């Protein structure tokens, strides 16, 4: 009997997927209407009436749910790299909802279960938002600390980064150069005494000798101070710091590449193209798993701290989607239904952009316009709620130590002038030209990698790029900085007593 019922259900599902909706009334409620995103249009459940007619064949609604849970292989689950059946999954969710609604009148426990089912979506996106915020905070703190670890360590508290270590006792001024609590590696290894190399004394024998000595010393100091500050001293302390900076960068990059290659190959790249593919209905087993989440988080900290020209913004979407996939299995309503699960993944994508840029509304728009194909109206509010929760948690963690949600926070109280539109337009045009040139060169380089032997050895490629980047970045103070830190200092307004090389 069960086999016959399963075959009937299978036949009805297939006919519902291939049939048309002409001459049938749709029972899809306004809450679950689909937004028309992309080129195609998902039709309403045309053969839902046929599924309703099947219900009298069973003794009760519980038998119907048992049948749905015991569907044969190929009907209830999907294989790897297959596409989900949207109509079938939505139909299954409708039948599950009807079953819960009927059981609600049987007792208090059924009412509690019904309430839990109704609120499970909000609870799930809340957990996803909190988890995304926690992951973003840990990644930001770890990346900043490990980036500064390449140059030195805080003597009093090793867990503090350079900026937190160098704040004075009254927490009002920040001296980047005269920080006594921060020790460079050359100081720790004894290759440097004090913050600056000791100047040699001069023996005064004749007045003319002193005059020429002063003139030569003045010229030398002006040249060094104006053109090459690192030319002062014997050079040994700088060589030690240079070598250790490059060594730490290579070690971090090697660890990141080994982690990804050994434990979770799906953690490579930004993850956004694959997230779009998954949200369109494609199945990629393991791409949003716990190992991918852990490896992606650790790899992001290591890669950014290695000094590579990489950003955490794109991978944050992948991390948040992993959190959404993991938490969806706590609620069978979403864990056992691939179509419903993508509602949680859409909300998670919004949370990823929210923690990256501190823009919850921008995250919702990104999820709606860029990555989502199945976006019910209720998912819009849940995505916004999830993005708000993620931003609130990240703001509470305060990973940048400045009470701001993002590192390059900008606050200007003075208006701009009309004549400033000319440089604004010029900068915008240059940015567009440079961006177009960079994209074309990047595509050409990716094609070359794909067809050359270089792409066959990814770990060697990462180490080579890191080595060249570290060697070229260290001599320039600006390129040595973390990219986000450099942008923050360029955008931030300095205080009256703040001292850095950029201000």
C-alpha cells in the first residue's frame, strides 16, 4: 500500500512540475507569492488541486505526513550537483502546513508546535545574524592582530594590536612613532637599542672642521628625512624587521593555502558566484558545511594578515551563508525542504554584506537584486531583521576599537563647495577607467592561469605572490599597512594631538 501511495505521489509531483496552470485556481497566499527576479517567472502551483484531491485516499492527515516523510529515493532528496524541484518542494511545504493547522485543534502541545513552526523562521534568521556578527568580529580582530604581528608585539599585553597597545593612558591621543609599549622584532632580538638608532658623536678639533661637519650633517639629514627615512642608522635593525615581516607574511599565506587545500577546497575564492548558483536551486554538497565555515574564517584571517591585496567583504557572504545552512537544520521546516532553506540563505547573504560594510539595507538590496532567485515577500523582512542582528552584534563586539561598525567610518560636518564638483567628476572618471582596465587585465590573467602550468600548483602560486608582495610592500609605509587600516586613516579626521605619518 505504501509503495502504491508513493508512486501516486511521485506521479502527481511530476505532472505538477510539467503541467500548466490554465483553468485552475491558485491557492498560494499573498504571504508566499514569489517576486519575479531574473529572466524567468515561477508560476503558481498549478496542480495543487490534484494534490488536495489525493488527501481523502488516506485515513488521516498523519498518514499523509508519514507518506511524505517516507518518499522513495529520488523524490525526497537530491543528489550532488542536481537542481531542486521548486514546485514539488513548495507543494510539500503546503501539505506540511495544512497538517500542522489541522493538528493545532487537538491540544495545547499541538498549539505550541504550531506556534513554534510559525516563529521558527524568525528565530532561525536571528541565530544566523548573531552567528554572522560573531564570525565577522572574530575575523576582524584576528586579521588586525596578525597583521601587526609581522612588525612586532605588545610588551604588556600580547593580545593587543599596535593601535590598541599605543593608546595613551587617558585614551585621547595616539602616538604611532613614540609608542613605548610596542616592541618591534629587532628590539626583541637585541638588534636595536631604543626606538631610533644611536647617533655617533663628533670630536671637535678645529673650528673649520666643525663648520664643514655641521654643513655635511645638515645636508645628509635633510636628504634622509625628505627622500629615504629608512636610510638612517647602520641598517641592521631595518634588515631584521624586513626579513621577519616577509617571513611572517609567507608563513601566514602558506598556512591559509594548506588549510584550504587539505580540509575544505570549497573555501577558496570569494564564494559569491557559487552562492548565486545555490540560491538558483543548484545543489553543491559540502559547500556550506561546518568545515567550510571554519576553514574560510581561519583562512581569511591568515590571508589578510599576510598582506595580500584581498578583502573580507566577499567571503563574509560565504561565511554568513554557511551559518544559515547550519542553523537551518535546527528547524525541520527549513532543513528538510531545499526551497524553504533558500529563504534562510537569502537572509544570510544580506547579513554577510551587512557585517562587511555596516549597511543592513544595502545587504537586503544585495540579496534581493544580485543573488536571490526565490524571494518570497516575508523573506524581505526576515532578511532585514537578520542583517540588523548581525550588524548589532558586530557593533557590540567593537572589533576595530573605535566604537564604529566599519573600519573606514567617515563623519564630516562641513558642507562641500560647488567648485569641488570638478575634482569629484575627475576622480570618478579616473576610477571608472582604472576599474575597467583592472577588470580586463584580471580576466586575461585568469585565462592565462587556467591554460598554463601556473594554475596546476596553487600553493606555490600563493607563496610566490605573497613573497613578491611582502618584498615590495615593506619599504613603503603606506603599502605595508593593512588595506582597511590605510583607508581608515585616509578617510578619518585627525585630532589635535594625534600623530601618524599620514597626518
